[in-house]
């Protein structure tokens, strides 16, 4: 439990901010410090965030989902792998369910919109730190790796025959995968399947 790992953080939570946009970092730092939080460091990419977090051991890390070198998801995975037990919150404008699920699986404690005000962000961080709020993975269709491959090739505009050639499969096998995809995504055709896949985040850039 996060509260047990961190003790009672109170309002003086020590945080690290990682985002590749300097102006966003500046505004976020000013807002959080204005709310009484202590910003111990900033980072402009995931690699720097990883190094500074392990060196300074802040109680919370706020990671942009999309960053150069290491993105927020990979940075989260590596922090957990290296034993960091503090709060990890991803800040993003991307709200696709599949990305929320990826964040949960990576070991993140929270997935927040960048549009949150500083007071609301502080309130949510403290709720997570005290165990009153938890990140929950959304319910998503479970696609096989082959189905995901077929889906991504379809999104590139390939025909069934072209998908079959690219994957070394027969057209009939590709059609079988399509039927399975339609059923899982509750789609009636290729267009609906791609629209549903995009809305759920299956075609989001990793």
C-alpha cells in the first residue's frame, strides 16, 4: 500500500517534475510550490527523470507521458524495476483507455490530465499518497498479438491480401482474425473496427 511505503506525506510532499516543455515545467512548478509542495528537481526527458529520481528519492514523480529518450511509461517501468517505491503519476492529454491500462501495468499510481489546476492536482496527489484514490485499469477487449498486427496493418490502408503477404499468412487466416477482431470490438466492418480501436487506444503510438 502506498501510504505504508511513504508514511504520512502531509502537504509538504517532495516531488520531481519531468516534462520536455520548459514552460509547462515552469508553470507546474510555480503552481505546486504555491500550494505548499516541495519540487526537489526537474527533468526534460525520461532518462534524466530516472537518474534524478533514483538519486534524490522524492516522495512523488510527475512524468509526462510523451517525452524523448524514455517516455513516461518506460520510465515508470524502469523506476519500479530499480526499486523506486514512491508515487508515480503520469500527466498527459491522452485519455485513451488502452494507455491508462498500460500505465497501470507499468506500475503507475495515477494518470492525470494536464488540465488539472494546481490545487486539484495537489488534492489528487495527496489522496493517492494516503491510499484514498487508486488507479484502476479500464476493461478492454483482450487482443492477441497477431490480431494487433493485423489491426495496425489495416490502419495503414493495406488490403486483406496485402496483410496476408506482410504477415506470411493466407488471406483466409487474415479473414478469420478480422472476424475475431470485429467480435471483440463490437464492430460490423473494417471502418467501425478501426474507429473503435482508435478510441480505445489500441492504435496509439507506443
